[in-house]
C-alpha cells in the first residue's frame, strides 16, 4: 500500500484518540485505522495498527484488552480494545 502511515503515525493516532477519552476508556484499533485512512481505506491498516499496539503494550504504554481484561496481544484472537494502563 503506497503512502501507508508509518509506525510513528499509527502510534500518534492511537495516543490522540486515547487522549480524547476519559481515563480507563478504550478505543477499538479500527478507530485508529479509520483516523489515518478513512472509512473506506482502513482495513489494510488493521494488521499494522494491531502490531504497533502490541509494541506499545510491550513498552508499558498501552494495554490490550478483551472483555475488559488485559491480555497478551500475541495470544489475543478476535476483537480487542486498547487503553492506557492504570496509574
């Protein structure tokens, strides 16, 4: 995909969306992809957004959740949500 956003842009989009939410609130990775590529072009970015979210989680900057519980992004299958760690 030509002109795809780099990891820094993806991380910034995730951070910007979380900054607009209440503490503890989550976002869907598709929200970050849509913020970068629009409603029609977001799907090709989903793997990249999940990969960047996993890296941010490994650095302690983000939590990946399913059913409200933090999960290992590498083991997560199906829908996930992203939030800032508590504290």
